[in-house]
């Protein structure tokens, strides 16, 4: 999830339906607007729109250049289309200024109560009553978006996802869309996601990254998930037992990270 991209989307001068869908997509993107691959069905679930409405809004956003397909442009079974979000392609709303003004005014009654050129204290001592000045203060409060650049957020990833965390190029974001895509793809194929992820992590670390020019292990796995599933089936690998010792797996990955 990118709070930064979502904050930029709020500033855009676009239709309500486009903003809602774009906010839902930003919930799956990195801070640079990349690695965004939610399915049409999932966007519909989040926004309450039908699949037909989602596709119509996506076409509109693409026509304006706010989103661009960067991978699996035709989608298809088992393949999630990846988008790049560029809020800079849309016009922005005018800056928000609050209509409410806080004023501090001295009541006129207080002034009339002290109206006198000269007064006399008890005991015959003369005095000049204080001068009360009527002050009015106007405070303008422009809206300023919160910047989140450089903020490190800890994410609670599933145990089976952990092997990807130690790989070079891993980005510290929520990866909600990727996690859902991997789970859905593995469930549909009848394989265990833990074994698929571990096999991919080993391949990525042992030369797959350099061979394929990958820079982000999560995006690479989502794009090639059908291939990774086919490779495991061809190799005759057995599904991981439900009793997989994830504590031991975590210790193994920590040791690999320590070795560099």
C-alpha cells in the first residue's frame, strides 16, 4: 500500500468513480506507482462496482495516461495485468482552503462598561480607565498532504511469503495484491504456495535474477507464477506438508542473510 500515491490521487481533478478505483489500485502499488496488479474482480469487491464498471473506468484511466499496462497487458487466466500509476498525468484540484475563520473579538459591551474619561477610586485618587482595543484575527488553514517518504513500516507477511523477504531487490511494502494473486493462483492449480515460493527463491538467488534481468522478486514471481507452478509439477515435487516448520525456515533464511 502506498499512502504517498493515495495522497496524490486525492488531489486529482477526476470523476468520482475514477478516483475510487484509482484509490483502490494505489492500495496495491509501491510509492513510485509500480508493482500494482490487482484483479478486476478484487477491484470490484473493494469499490462495490461491477466488473463491467471496473473495466470501463480502467479504460478511461488508461486513455488519460494516469495508468499504463506494463506487464501481461491482455491479462488471462492465471496472469494478473500489472499497472503503473502516474498521478502527474491528471489535472489537480485547486488548493483547499477552509471556509471557516476563527476570530477573536472583544465584545462591545466590555468597552461600554468602561466608558469614561476619568474615574475616581475610593479614597479620592483619580485614574484613567484602560483603553480596550477591538482586535480581529483571521487564520487561514491550507491543507498540506502528509509526506511519507523514507518511512520504514513493518509488515506482517504470511509465513510462506518470508523466503522472498531476504532476496535482493525486495521492496518493503504491504504486497497485498501480490500475496492474494499468488494464493489464488496456487489454489487454482492445487499446489502449495510455500513450496512454490521456496523453489522460486532458490532459483532467484542461484542465478535466476541475473539470467532474467529481474529487479523485484515479488513482481517476478507474480508475472511468472504459471511457469513456476509448471516447473514444480514437471519436477515431481510433492506439496509441502501442513506441518511445515516455519520457525526452522525463518532460522534458515536468517542464517543465509548473515552469510550475505
